[in-house]
C-alpha cells in the first residue's frame, strides 16, 4: 500500500518543497527507503494502532530520524458509532501570533486522512511560512478502534 500511495504523495510533497524552501523527494518509495537506510533509518513505520476503552494518543508528530517525509496517511479500520465511540482524530495547527487551531475529524470505515507530519505551508503577506501541526486521538469511550498508519520515511 505504501508503494502505490507514495508517488502521488511525493508529488504533493514536492509541490510544498519550494513554498517552504525544503528539499524534494524521489519519485519512488524504494529510492526514499534507500536514502533512509543510508542514514541509519532501517525500521519500516507502517503500523496498526489499536485503542480500547479509555485509550487515547497525546498530540505528537511522527518524526523518526533526520529524513522526514512531510505527509502521512491514517485509514479507519472500524465503524465509528458501532464498533467504538469517542476516539476522534484531533489535529492542532500552531499559528504564529494567533491562537492554535484544532480540527476534529471523524472518518468512516475505510476512509483515509492525509495530513502533515511536521508542518504545512501557509501563504502569508511575505510568502509562505511553516505552520506546525500535531495530531492525536481523543479518548475511546467504548469498544475497540483500529487505524492503519502509513508513514513513508523509515525510523532509526
């Protein structure tokens, strides 16, 4: 799944790169994986996240080494409201000189979310700037919630 989703994600990441004055990424996941390995990042990062009643994830960023691909995907593997309650996805964007902005997302079974690993470009008066984004999961109130996480860079 990472291999087939990587090319359009790389295209998006490479659209962001000049806006942020950052590097571009290779066209294939194999090339990114080779680059990660040369940097000591050998552990694949896709994961199944399982949350039971009372579980949650604090706001965080999935940065596992010096090489960080800027986008990731989470795909819902259960039916919200039937298999579990609560457990909403929470994204918080820090906006310079403003209050942070929180967004709560409730994907349905099989729906995915693409979101920034570290920050996203936002146009300002003097060009683009980085707005840091962190993500987490609200408390699961009942049942079991499973999500597939697709991070494209490997970990140390």
